[in-house]
């Protein structure tokens, strides 16, 4: 792990596995987690000779926790700082959940600089909530309740998310506890303020900015990012391919691990 400084002075924790690998895959995690959620993909990719770069978004994992900068524009700037500092090119950019919405903003804001392929995993895009002219996603009050819980009982939020909302297939208590620990490793500031972004950001224009081959992977039983959102992504990203896992929920990279890894590795 090392740190790269973003445009506003925030230090971002970056992980560079197998730096001499033949092709680069860049991983962006979701809310309220860290790069650790990709453990069972990072090993597979490095075993196959890939270079894997991951970061902890600001406010999460080992990155700094500023009081500001949790909008998608700034977090897209954070990604650009890492890509530029490491001089990355011809990379596959991967985003999970909120990370999917952020990488889409990156594709729009930076015209896909350095990216030759995009993977969206249960992406909370283009808008996680229903809004005027967009009757898809979650009701606004559902997200308001999450923000209230994050502000008053974040440990219970982490428990509920990991034990009750993340998976659709049976998982061990130890696995659920692991995801809970990752969620608790986030800062309270980052958890709450990035939830504001999830509520308020409208990324409909971001979909139309994608000009690279795009793979969308989603669990049919996902109750966090609903099916209607991925159908919109698939429809509006020209030439995209959609894979839906029948028995997966939001924890797409773990719920049906072997099936997901096969699709994932064939897609990068």
C-alpha cells in the first residue's frame, strides 16, 4: 500500500498487485466498503498475470477522511489522479455499486482517459433513487432512512447491510461478519457524506459518455440495485453486454463466487 495525493490534498490509499503484469485492471469498491471486497478476484487475476490496481475511496479503508469531497466529480478526480500518477493506460476499469456510478462519472468527466474496457458490477447508476422523470430505483425515503441510521447507529447499519441485505445465497456467518468488519472500517464521515451523493447524484448523462466495450454483471435477486437500473444501463450504453446471475443479490462478487469469477475473468 502507498498513498497518492488527490487534487484537494487528500491522500488516497492505493494497492498495486503484480506491477509488471501484462494488462492492468483498476478496481473501485462500493459503499460502505473498501478494496478488500475484491479479495477473491485479486488473487485469481494476479495468478493469471494481470496487474491489479485498487484504491480505497476517500473516507474508506486506509484513505484520508476529509470533511468534503464526496461528490462523484471529486471522486472521479481521485481516480484520475491515481491513473495519471501511475501512468496507467489500456486498462479495464471496474466499479461495484456506488463505485460503478463513480467510474461512469469518470468516463464522462475524463472522456474515458486510459480506459479500454469498462465493467459495471451491480452499479448504482444512473440514479440510485427515484426522481422526477425517473421512476426507477429506490424510493428517496428509503435512502433517507439509511442516512439517518448511518448518522445515529452505524454499527447496526453495517450489521443489517452485511447480514440481511447483501446476499441472496446462503453464506457462512463468518463471511457475513467479514463484510460487516469491512463496512465498519469506513469512517462515519465517509459513510454519511457518500450516502448523500448516492441520494443526490443524477448520472443519466454519464451513460451516454461511455465509448468503450462494457460488461454489466448483476444479481437478479439484488434488492439494493434493482433490476430496472441495470436494464437502463444495458439499453443506454451502446454495445454493452449484460450478465445476470440467477441466485445472486447485491454481493455479486461473492454470492455465487465460482460463477461470478468465471464471467469476470472472461470479461476483463
